[in-house]
């Protein structure tokens, strides 16, 4: 997926395309996590869709519980969903930062005359 350090730096257009792909993958990962959260809150606590969406978004964004779960099953679900959300945050941050760091490090390893930027 990425060029080797012996290869030249990709063009800005290719880099933008790579960044767009990474951002879309990160967005899809967050969207899947939100769907899991909404489905879990609806199934375990019988919340309405709008309440389940708010509860899932606040947990995923790191704000914590906005609506206290009433059942023990939903409290357990919210606990595990909070842990999952933290890992998703780390994963999406890494997915988005990886091409930027790769380009930066690749630029450091290029010969001074072979830079395309």
C-alpha cells in the first residue's frame, strides 16, 4: 500500500487520494461502532432510537454516559461498549495519522534531489 523508502515520494494527488481512503475507513469504523452501540442500547435497555443514538454518541466521543442504563444487562453492555469505543478512538486516530507519518518519514529518507514536493 505504501511505497518503499527506495521508491520516490508519491505525488500530492496520490497522497490526497490515500488520505481520503484512510479517512473513509476511519469514518466507516466509527459508523459501525455507533450502529453496534445503538443496537445494544435498544436491545438491552429498550431505549428509543433517538435516546440510544445519543447514548452511543456520547460514549463513543468520550463524554461518558448521558443516559444511565436501567437494566443490569445494559449497564454491562455500556461498560464494554465504552471500552470498545476507546479502542476505536485509538484505531481511527492511528488510521488517519499513519499516511501522514509515513510521508514525513519517507521524505526524510529521500535523497535531496529526488523529492517530488
